[in-house]
C-alpha cells in the first residue's frame, strides 16, 4: 500500500501524468474512488500529487503506530546508513519539487492531506500550520492522516 498526498488550491494545478523516466511530480484530478477526500478541504480545487515514484511514497512521511507518530531524526549523521542518506536526498528533492509546484498556484496558503491509498474517508488525526521552511527541514515527515495548512512564504507562521 502507498502513501498518497492531496493538495487543495484556489485554482487547479496543471495536470501531468506520471512518467517513470522523469523525476517530475505528477498531478491528477480526483477519481470516483478518492473523491470523498475533498470533504476535508476548504480550498475549491483538490488534486492528487504523486512523488517521483508515482505514488506519494517518495515524499517524507511517518506512519501512525498505536495512535502516535514515531520520533524522526538521528542524534548523529554517523548513524545513518547509505540507504537512509539516499532516502533523505530523495525526500528533500521531492519536497523541493512540491514547494516549487505549490508556488506556481499564486496562493499564499495551500492545504495538504496525506493518507494511505484507500483510506480516503479517514478524517485527519492532526491539523498543523506549516511554512515551507518546516517542510524543507531535515526531520520533516508528513504525518499519516495529517492535514497541513502550508504558508508558501519563508518565515510565515508554522
């Protein structure tokens, strides 16, 4: 099962199909199977945004475990394996691409909601204000069933 990320904006994002030969993010309209997710957004346009893997799994994310999210981070970079460092690089590249895409909207604020594919009716377990600075931080992870109000200017609340 895959992590999936939905984005609420004032106007629709340009649609782009997933291309396995490109690291570009995909953007798709809601389908009948995931249309129920729109109920959690206040923005009029809600669309699915896929990471460089096609789903949302290459966006940094944390899975609920017994009702809480695990602590993220390492006390020391020396504890990171090569796989962890490669994942961190991919996470960062995907977050940077997401922020670049979101900034094309002209909105000052957008909404993001991440869930496991198929869990579209599950309500958010947490709501957070976040700035782009937080999303680009080394220990940021989208929380499963986390709903984010993202301020697109550096240094704004969050």
